C-alpha cells in the first residue's frame, strides 16, 4: 500500500485527513508518531519529511506532503472524481478555499489553546481563547445566515472540504473551556457533520444526538 499517513491520534489536523480518507473510502497505512512526550515529529528522520516539524505528513509513492489543507486538496483532486469535496466550479472552489485558509490562520489560536491546556504547550491562554471565540462567532454567524437561506453546510448544498477543515477546532473546543452552547448554529451543523457517510470521531469530540 503506497499511501501512508504519519499522524498523532490527538492531533486535530491529522484528524481532518483521517476523516476525509474515511469519507472517501480510501485504504491507507497509518504510522503513529510519538508527539507527546517524545516529540518524535522533530527528530532528524521526520524533519527530512517535514522541516517544519509538525503533523500530518502524507506519503504517496514519490509524493510527500505536509499541511492538512494541502493534503485534503490533494486527496480530493486525486480520489473524488465527482468534485463533491473540492468543487470544480470556480465560485464554489473559491468559497471552499476561503474556509480552508480560515482554518489554517484564524482557527490556529483554537489549536494553540487546546495544546496549551492538554500538552502544556507555551501560549498566552487568554489571548488564544479570545481569538478562538472571535473565529467561532464568525463561523456561527455564517451558519446562521446559511440556515436562514435554506442551506445546511458551509459552502454549497452538500458537505465539502470547508466543513472538514473547520470542524475539529470547534468540535474540540471544550478541551480548552469553550462550550458549544454559545454557538447554536454550529451545534446544529456539528450534528449534521456526524451524519456524513464514513464519519469517524476522535477523543474529545462530543457525541451529539
């Protein structure tokens, strides 16, 4: 099997890739990386795969990719011929990419706040949580408007990479003390995400019914 994912079970970015792989029904090999307490991702062997020293890392034959957003796009282009997850339509494509970049930049404080509380990663906790709340409010306002317009997903009329990219940050926010009751539209949307065929969970994600 040529597709290999190097990941850490508690890493939210690695989870995004696992979720898409499951939704696409793609078989792959998984290599568990000793992130905590071993910091294996910063070892010489892993720095040769990714000089940034973080996860996930996807190896597909001669192709090695880092960054969850890049990996999601690669997998969608390669294995999703119908363009459900990464639409070919220019407008929808652009809208999906807006949320992929949002996940990478604006939701980074949520990732940092969680790592600070779980793994004692150094951070200004108050600032990270405040920034997380601002990002979640933007997401909740967006989904409130979408629901009023008759739509259930972040972009278009079905789940896309946009939903996968932004889902873990809010789904795991209780790990750093931000409750989901503050974001009712996101609570409803998170329930819908769990109905995606092939959905898998990870430790820390609530089991909404």
